[in-house]
């Protein structure tokens, strides 16, 4: 019997966290949850505590933590309720923890994920922002502290599986030019507006933007998918994860979401990872790596799929993708600025303060307004993040009269 793996799940109440717990529940002899964390969803976290009985439950919101503590006491559960960002870092670096699922959405996931890397943990990385904001810093910490990094994004997990077996062995990405790899192909569904006339995008509602045709995701990530900013962030991630040159990372629209990504080799071969669009597949792969375990996912029926389509992304429709490439090429603080401006713009769209096309307008304005600075320490990233958020709020205030939300007629 395999040794039990002790887990901390950062962001357990989100879609990735819930999928992780679903896989864990199928293998009680292999996995034990030591800590669960959330932002403010104390009801959901309480239900998870009842089922998985972690030693720690962490909430960022003080009022939510107080409510959870009362429920835990009333239920006589032996769960210690903690609150705040420092508690997130603590449960990410506990000596007893073997692996950390980093699934907190947004910049809030950066510090606890770095804490896990400094503690030399096995990190299951589902938080895009860690690599987007602080790619060089994070990868340096992973190598320095002998941490293990496994990607959870379906696209990066697919690339990981299709690369040469020893390419990402240990803590070091391989030598791209010497590995026989020519190109990484990141697939994208194109989201719900792949075929929507451009003239109608002004009237897109948050509800429409969150209705992804293939994947079940949180609201922020769903909007990122509809703008294809998620793919832009994934390009930046792939650059750091796989030591890939920018021009060797190509995005391909694949509406069926069956091929999760591909690796093209210099001999003409193209290796792809296929599967039904279910995040439990990459989660199970990373949890058990290098073994394979059952994930509760229906086997892919190629006869039912029948047809696979591919097309180039339309930059006029998806300007966020080009903005991400520009930020990666600029380097330094530009990706952190891109990410922060996007988070603020998406929140404004979800609050119906700007229109759907207003999202890339805000990001473009912020990137143009803030100078690119070198990144030598985490404070450089956090300062750029704060400056970008302030600039994005100003841009939203300026754009709101001309980019306000228009309900569909």
C-alpha cells in the first residue's frame, strides 16, 4: 500500500478545490486532507470540514471565520479555525504536508504558493497568477528549495504529458532547443462568443460571459475564457513552466475541448493529450504522478466525438490574447500589470460598470500608462500590482461613460 499523502488545499470551495476533493474522496487509503482554505464561503467550508475532517480550516474573511468557528464548536469537530493571509502561508508550509493544491484564484494565491515552494513541497499549480506575476522569482524558489512543480491547468498538464519524459524531471525545465521540441500548441475552446458578431459584443451580459460551452468554472475564470485572457495568461505560464521561447508557443482554437494541448517535434511528430473536458483528469494525474489513478471521469468516446476542428484565434475578437503576448515580450513588471488590470476590469464587468469590450480597453490603457520595471524581488511585483490596480480603477472611471453596460434588447 502506498504511503498516505497529506494535503493542503488552497481554495477548497472553488471549482478546482471541489474537484480535488472529489478525487481525494475516491482514494481514502491514499490521501488525507490536513488543511482546507477559502476566502469567505464558510457554509461550504463547514460542509467540507464535516466530510474530510481536516486539522485546519482557514478563511481570509474575519466574519466568515468567526461563523465557521461557532459551527465547528457546535459540531464538536476537532478542526482549528484560522484567519488571514499568514495562516494561508502557515498551512502551506507545515512539516506534515506532502502536497499543496494551489487553487486560489487571483493574486491572493501568490504568497501561500511561494511559501509552499520555500518549504520544498510538491505543488499542484492551478493558480495562474503565481507564474504570470512572478514567474522568474517563483521558478528560482522552486529550484532553490527542491520543490516539485506539477501543472493542473488542463493545457499545461497536457503539455507536461506530451513532452519528453525527462524534460521536466526534478526541478528544472529542459533545454528547449536540444530536446527535439519545435513548438508548444495551446488549445483554446474560443469560449461562448467564438462566432458572435463583433457588433453584438457591446451588449454581452455577465451571465452570458459566464456560460462556458464546455467547462464548469468560477465566474472570473469564465470571463477570462470568454475574452481569451485565460489563454494569454497560459502562454505566460507555459513560457516559465517549460522554458519555452515566446515564439514557440502558439494558440490554436479547438471548439470541442477534447485535445487539451499538443507538442510538435522537429521530426514532424505531434503528440497530444486527449480526454473529456473534466478537471478531475489533470488533478488525478498530478496527485498520483508518476502513477495513474481513477478520477471518476467518463472515458473519451472518439466515435461520439467524430469531428475535431481547429482554427487560428481572431485577434480582433480577442484582443486580450495579443495584450498578453505584448506583456510577456516586454518582460519585467508588465505581466503583473496585465494580470492586475485584468482582475480589476473583469470585476467591473461582472458588476456591470463597464461593457465586455471595456475589459481589453482598460488593460491596454493601464499597460500604456505604467512603465515597465525590472523584477528583482517580490516587492517589485507587489508594487506593480498595486499601481496597476489603481490605474485600472482610474481607467474604468474614465471609460465608464462610453463603455457602460448595455443590456441586450
